[in-house]
């Protein structure tokens, strides 16, 4: 796995080291990250976590439904999480995530594909029971080097408010 300088469209009001609930503005779009998956990356992950032949055996994968080796969807999701944590989630205010909705693997990820993330803040609301935090919903798309969507999901994050 190769991580390169992020291709960013970052319109956050604050850097990730000083980002709080108030900085996640509904309607804002953030594009970031760049990770290239090698064949070995795909094989290593799959042999450990998703042992289907379309992910673990290049020869067998040629006869499979995708006519070649593809990354596990869970591998793609893990790459998304790395980029999301490195570029989007606050380093000082992130508390946890109560869940993820609607995970969809839209197209296969192949050896040599370079992935980035487009995150759109859809809602941000204050907690009713804990006034020191809010809940942010983000629509996440993972894109390949051609700008094609390979993964979509909606992530919920709890974030501290500024004091």
C-alpha cells in the first residue's frame, strides 16, 4: 500500500488538530487522500481476513465473476477509514461513532488502483442529552483514480463542541 500526498479540497475553517463539531458544516464537501493498492496488498489482506478466491488467488480470479483479482470490500473500507481518520476526523474532538449506514461496494478495486475520499457533511445536530457534543452525519464516497465511485456509506460521528 502506497500513501501519497493527499489530493485535497479542504474548506474546513480549522485544521484537523483544532477541529470541533462547529467546523462540520452541512453541505460542505471535502476531498482528500491518496492510497494505491498493490496486488500484494490485496493478497495479504484477503489471505488474512477474506479468503475468497477472487481476493486470494490471481489465477482462479481470472475465471471468476470479475475476470481478475479484486480487493475485498472490507479492504476498501479499511483504506477509507485510514484516509477518513488521517484527514477528516478531528484529532481533538472525535468521541466515537455510533454506527455506519448503507455500506455499498459499487465497483471492484483492482491492483494499482489509487483511492481517495469525498466526504459531504449532510447533517450536524447538537446532542439532546449531552450539551458538550453533537452528532455529524457524513456521506462518504471512495473514488478510484478515474473518479469512479467504488464505495459509498453514511457515517455518524460524535464530536465535542468548542468550550
